């Protein structure tokens, strides 16, 4: 299972449809299933689903950007994140009222 990245890149660069077609079908079926599950979760537990999505996003910060440190730039980034979140929250409350 591991080591398929080079095969995927080679198939994309050479447009090997016999290799790309099953991958595309799997992506489409997986995307549709994921959409149905997300729709069901939003109907059952909307706030918990939002919290889970926000948790996944916040948890992936250190994986996507491993050079993050808590120096001056890191602290400024966190402060701006909180300010932006609060502005977005206020704007969403204005829309609901």
C-alpha cells in the first residue's frame, strides 16, 4: 500500500486512464458517501459536528505547518486568528438578526 505516490504521479503525468479511472470512481463514491454522512451529522448534532470540523482544522495546523513556534510571529498569528474569529462571529450574528 505504501509507495504508491510515485505511481499516482506517473499515471497523472502520462494520463494513464486505466490507472486513473478506478481512482476517480473511488474519489467520487467516497465524496458522495462523505457528503451523506456530513448531512446526517448536521441534522443530528449540528454544534458537535461544527466543533469536530474546527478541531480537525486546528489539530492539522502543526502537521501542515510544522515550523510554527510560539515566538512573536506565532503569538501575533494566534491573536489575529482570535480577532478574525470574533469578527466572523459578530457578522454571523448580524445576519441572523
